[in-house]
């Protein structure tokens, strides 16, 4: 593995498989400090509760995805697709 992203992915996979973070870091002494910080960050992120969208969140505003209607989304007069770029 040649970059930190690859080593991080590998380390996370090993931890998910049940290996201890200390044992994983021992395999990467050259960047154990930086990799250790990233593993701590990943562990902290995994403990955060992820909010679930409310079932009617878009309905109260009258919002519907254009794909659900089977028609393309209308373009308001005076707006071209190029103006937002």
C-alpha cells in the first residue's frame, strides 16, 4: 500500500474484522501517529447518532422530486439553466 488513504481503509477493515487498533497500528510504525489520529476520529464519528429524515419533511413545503411525478422539473420564467453556473 502506497498512501495513507489505502492504509486507513485497510486499518478500518481490520478493526471491523475484530483486530485491536493497537495491533493494527503496530503494522504501520512509519505513520502510526497520523494513522492513530485518523482511527480515533473514525471511532468518534461512528458513535455519533445519525439523524433520520422525517417522513413528511418535504411534503410540508410542497416539495416533490421531479422523478416522482414523471415529468421534468419546471423552469421558472426568466431563469435559464446556465444562470446558476
